[in-house]
């Protein structure tokens, strides 16, 4: 019995040797030889290192692929977002309360009788000065209005708006009147609605198909905006002029915008006149004097309720130029001066105009306090030689500007009241 047990232990020892070595071993039994091959690679340190290396390589490749995927996904997302933003900026212009199908149906009713008369891309120049909209088939200058057919095309003597919201083709207040020096359309006089611009001659237009609305000649998306002065109830309207290549016509809109302006927008900006009658540096009224004028206006509400207006008093012309406002008023200490621009003198018959006669800007407004507030329509800041005040500001290529006035302190209240009343 003891001998048997020792032999069994010997056999177990040999098996342990086989397991530990992982090599081929022959184990003798009592009657047979049994060849046992045992692989113990998982426990081999060399092969363990090899598998770890393979795992690390796989993990690195997987990480690299993940990074590449995230980069590609980010690029695609950015491009998609950019395209979506571009498409929104240049998306089809919708009429108020209409979807694209409804808007298209309305616009398609216009201008198809004689396609050769189309006015698409015929607006070459356009501006929004305060609430005044200017447009022309040629580059605008004060002199061009002496030739209405140049502005509005052959067989036309004025520009007019078609009210799409009320389906009204013409009204006096929604049209220019060149003979009366009304070269623009004042949005503050219009009813709420979407409008199309067209040229009007003497003949009566009997159908939409015979009206050929304009669009602006530009491949860029155009969006001008501004605000009218408050009406008798204190409510303002927001003005927009929109044009892009995906829409057939320029859409002009004016809709109620409440009684409060954005914090950086004003109805009127007032500042001390920078130049005198003779275009010399003018003596300046103090800020206290100008604030006193406004206080006096507030006391007499029988003429106009000045409290309805958002008015900013500025230190000088430079601060006034930077201020976003519909109207600017330069206050002069010289007596009995009341000037407006030649561009809109027909709207302010109680104001005088004065233009340059011996410079590169012949026919443009004489006083820099008026001319330089308009922007590109008046060649403001273009630094023409011999034009006093034309180099005050950096070059201004803006298509928006302020309706500008030069008014003496001694008649300030009466004249400002005239301007504000004309917008009611």
C-alpha cells in the first residue's frame, strides 16, 4: 500500500511538471505509454506581452478612427449650418401672413402681358433716408430728378407703390411727385402693409398683369430697416426693404412696431451746428440751451406732445453722426435759418434749400450739417476737393441716413414742430 501511494505521488509530480513547462511530456503508466501535450501559452510572459501590444494597437487605431469621424462630422455639420444660414438669409421673401405658395400666387399675377416691359433688376440705386425711400433706374443725384424718365423709365413720370395687403394700386401718398419736388416716398404716411414698387405713367393701369414691379439689380441679399416717427397715438411703424435673387420683386413693408424704440435708436438727434452760414466754424449753443428748448416744447402740448418722441441731445456733429436716428437737427446761433435738403424739400415747404454751385458736387446741399448726415446718396465723406466739410467722417457707403435740418435757435420750436407734425 505504501509503495502504491509513493508511485501515485510521483505521477502527480510529473503532471505538475508538464503543466508548468508547457512542453511535450511522456508519462509512463503501469501498462501503457501515454503521450500528453499541454499548451500553456496563456501563462507565457512573452506571449502575454504580445497580446497586450496587439490590444494597445487596436485601441489606438479605434481611437484614431473615432477622432477622424468626429472631425468629419464637425466639418459636415458646419457646412450644413452655413448652407442653412445662407439659405435663410437668401430665402424666398414671404408676404405678411402668407406662406411661399400663397406669396408666389400673389406675385405671379403681376407683369406678364408684355414680358419685354419687365422691371426686374432695373433698380440701380436706392436709399432709405429717415422714413423717405428713394429709388432710381440710374445713379441718383439731385440733378437726375429733372428727367423723370431717367428715374422711372420711358413713358413714366413717377414711382408708385402697390399695396398688396389692401390690393390698392395707387394713392397720392404712396407715390413720388417730381414736379412738386417730392422725389421719394415717405413711409410714415403709408397704411400698414406689404408693397411693390412700380413706375407709373399717365395711363390708367387696369389689371395687375399690366403692372411690372421692380427688383433691385444685385446678387446680394439686401435688407434695409428703420422706424417712422410716432403717430398721434404714439405708435411707430417698422420699415423694411428686402430684395434677393430667390424672390422676383423687391418687397417694401411697413407695420406697427409699438410705442417703444430699441435702446440704441432715436426719433430725433439734436446737436450744435458745426458750420455757420458762410461755412466757417460756427459758435455753438450749449447743451443746456438745447435742453431748455426741449423743455419749453414739453410745456406747450397744444402744438405737439414732445414726450412721445425719443430725442437725444449730442455734444457735436460727430456724436450725432454716430447716433441711429430718423431725423437730425443742427441748432444754429445765427438768426432765422431754416434749411432742409433739396432731396425732400417738397415735403417741407416752409423750409429753404441751398445747394453748391461751384464744386464737384454741384446741385448737392450746401451746408455740411445737412449733406453729411445723408450718407452715400449725398456723397457724404467722399472728400471731394473744394467741398467744405466733406472730409469730416470716414467714407460712408451706407444706404441709410437721417433727414437733416439746420435751424436757428430763435425759431427752433416752431420749425421742429412743423417737421414733426408733417409726419403725423
